[in-house]
C-alpha cells in the first residue's frame, strides 16, 4: 500500500517536472521572415545547454527604425528562465546609452519558444547585440519583518 | 560589577555578530536582474519593462505615420492609477516620452495637459505674457490606466499589474493604437535579484 502510494507520487512528480510544450503549425509556412545570419558567443555553458537560438529576423518599423526579433527555444526538460537585453550600436560603433537598455525576464516551459524583440531607439542604429543570462540566483531575504 | 560587564560585553559581541552578517549596501545597475522584486509594489524594473513593451508596440504599429507631419506632436492625458499604491505615473509616461522623442518620431507638448494643467506652467505663462502664437497643436493624446490584481494560495502571494495605454487621434477621436501589458509576480516574500 505504502509502496504503491510512493510510486504514484513519484510518477506524478516526474510527469509534472517533464511537462513540455506541444506545437501545431501549418505544414506550409506562409510567413517570409527576413532572417539574418548571426553569431553566438557562449560564456555560460549552463545557459547554452538548454537555450537554442532558432532564428534572428530584422525589419524596419515606423519608416526607419530597426526592429529585431530573436526566436529562442528551450530544450530543457523543465520550466526555466532567462533574462535578456538589447544593446544598440550606431554607425560609428558607439553603443546607444539613452534610453537605458532594459533587462527583461522570460520564463519558458520545456520545449517552449519565445520571440524576444526590440525596436532600435533611433534611426542611426545599424547593429545590435542581444545579451542573455540565466534567471534566478536570487538571494531571498526578508525585507519586511512584518511580512 | 563583573556581572554587568559580562552582560554588556556579551550584548556588544552579539550586536557585532548580527551586524557582521548583514549585507552592506552597494550600488546595482538600475532595472537589472540584481534589483529587488517586491510583492507589494511596482518595482523600478516593472516600470521600465512596461514602458519598453509599450514603446516597441507603439513604434511597431506604424500608427504615428497617420500624421503627415514628422515628428508628430503628442499631449499626455491622464494615466489613471487604480492600484493600492500611491505612484507617480510619470515613471511610466516619461520613459515612453523620452523613447519616442529620441526616435525622432514624436515631440510632446509640455504646455497642454488634462484639465488645463500644463506640465510646464512657466512656459505657458511666458508665452501668454510675450503674446506668442498659440502653442503647437497636438495630433495625438496618450492616455492610460494601471490596474492591480491580487491573489493568494496558502502562503504564496501573487500580484499582477496591468498597464493599459491608448493613443487617440484628436481629429477623429479614435483610439488608433491600444495595448495592454501585464507584469505578474509570485512568491512568499520579497527577494533580491530575479
């Protein structure tokens, strides 16, 4: 009795941990994205182990502003998160510092895909860099003693 | 005497020990994953992320091209705060204004505001005093609302902040762009880093 209960709980935990995204899409894709070649520099092998950059697309919005969309897929077996920000570079190689680049967080289920995108802050931008770091590593502290 | 001294020494040692274990204050990058995540307030990174998503959405929509003049002129209307916090909604609107301004697509009037209240009262007063021609007329207005939604399950708390924004074309009265972004935080207590 005890053994079967334990086995059931174990199987349930295993199933919960392995919940993955299932996807349905048209066989013949009608979208014609303007994909651009990209290079990836890996400094965190743990992050690289479960994140895959599927495609990088570029377009122009509002007349002359570069928009970039990066398709990121999780190949992890569990829900995981990462943070990212875009750095924008002007023709002279200088990074745009205003407005401040914004870090954003993403939580991805196993097999999940996220399209991270951003619009260049001004028309002088010609290049971009996407920086990704793994989420978490937060040190929990009780900030409010009355919580 | 000796007993009192022992007590004082012990108290001092305990205090030092407690102080020694506390994390000293340090500078962190604003809006970065090093910042604090609170379950009872809109954090600085929440404002930044909400504004950033609104800017991407607005510029991607290409609606600013409805005004034949570039840059178009925009006035900021009311941002209604429907949260339990007393917040300065400039934390949202200023970020959007700065980004739109630097994109070269939008100039914001600071002498026209809701209820006749200008952001820059002095500029309006001086314009009247010097008999300047009327201020440039805005083509769009930006309005919005911030809503809070709370839930809990056992000791786990969840708070969602919903940011709603509309861009209205004044000559038609139509909201030509609208968007809603939600930021949801969950946990049992506040945390450093995310």
